[in-house]
């Protein structure tokens, strides 16, 4: 009986691990005209289409910077991605549904890709949402 319980307990971590979902990765081009940073909080990357902190604002939080990252995935324009998504409606007063965008992007590993002097640097970020 003890042996059967030990066998079941030893297999339990494998079952739990099998249920963890692997996150897909998105690479967005860093557009300094669309991404806003503030000197007070340099690790937060706001977007121009955000609704504002009083209503609820979507932003990225920097996790780590990676210099030599090898990937075959191409970069997506962040502005084009957001404006063509189901979270953006040009006809609404508040064009972006920030919370819904955060809820969608929190399931991804996200990189902002900056190109300076022909060299790419990768900034890993997380989707964030705040209301003040």
C-alpha cells in the first residue's frame, strides 16, 4: 500500500507540469513615436493609444535587456498590431480597451526590439495595467 502511494505521489509533479501552458513569444518593433517613457519611471513603456491612468492604462514593464538574442521570428509593428486588433475601435471615445489588451497579452512572452546603428537589442517586457 505504501509503495502504491509513493508511486502515485512521484508521478503527480509530472501531471502538474504537463498541464502548464508554454507561452508563445511576440517581437514588437520599438517605435519611439508610439511608445512613451517617463524619466520618473524609465522601466514603464506606455503607448500613445492608452486610455490614461484615471480610466485604466495599458503599458509594458521592462523585465530584462538582452543584447545577442538569436531568433528567426520577424518583428511586428506595435502600432499596427494594436490598431488592427479587436481591442481598438476608432469610432469610440476611448479607442483602446486597455484591460482587454492586457488580459490578452499577459499570456505571451514579449520583446521590444530596438535597432540602433544596425544592431538589434531585445528588451523583454510584460504586459501591465493600472488604474490610479
